[in-house]
């Protein structure tokens, strides 16, 4: 019997990646305040801390299982090489255009922090028995010129919910010049690393 991966994320891209990789999953909620996590000077630690904050606020109220469960949270952010900026989700379309303007001037790091835990229900609460926490980083060059903005957002409205406003899949392939590293990581979830981590903690595919 296949295990279920509980994904605490509203990201459409992450759901699509799991479906394409044939990983059995269900979506659950969390009520984390991502803005409560402070930037401590280390970009990768910051991304991982946001994923951990999400894990700390997962809603387990609807999960009923006598078997161990597997829970995943993730967060993806972009870091610029030249200007040393952290690019989160755009506030609005003008903010997205600003970020895309930054992207086309330099190489960027797309880093996803993942928190994966195996839990058992004991003493009236879900308790962690195994955990895997890691970050995966890929580099990309993504170039959208001003004259392409209208068509870009017409085809990719989800860009307003993506870190830096950049979408490399589907219509976004037109603007992705180079990728160094995991493609799925840039989209939102490093599938290879996730599969390896799931195997290590006993997930049945």
C-alpha cells in the first residue's frame, strides 16, 4: 500500500510537480506568518527557516491515521548575484515588473528550503520520529524585456504568486536563457532530492 505525502502548501506548481513524478500526496493547510521569520544574513538558512515556520504551523486536525504520516513544507526564494537582493513573491504587477527587470540584468540563485518529517500519533499529538531538512540551489538567467511584459503576464498570471515573478515552464520557456542545476527546484520543489529523502525515512511509493 502506498504512503501519502501531506503537502502543506498552496503552490500549484508544487502540486503539478508531485503529480508528474507520480508521488501520492494530499494537500493540507498551515497558518504560518512567513513575515515573522527574520533575515539573519544567511540566505539559505533564511529560506529553510521559512519552511520550518510553515511546518511548525501545519493544521493536523483533519488527519486521522494509525500509521506514520509524512509531512512536507517548502519555500522558494531568489537571490541576485550582483545586487545581493532577496526576491520574494511580488506585491502586485508593478512589483513583478520591477523584479523581472532585476532578473534580466544578472544571474540569480533559486533556492528551495524543504522540511520533511515522519510523524506518529502518540499521547494525543503528532510527534516527529524522523526528519530531513535541506536546501537546493539552482542558477538561472531569465530575460523578459519591457515590450514582452503584457504577453508574459497574459500567459502566466501565476507569475504574481511566484518568487521574483519568474516562471520558467510553459510560455516562460521563451525567456529562460540558461539553467544550472535542478529545473524542478526552480519551479518550486527539488524532486530528485525529495525522492531520495522519502526513501531514507521509509516512504512507500
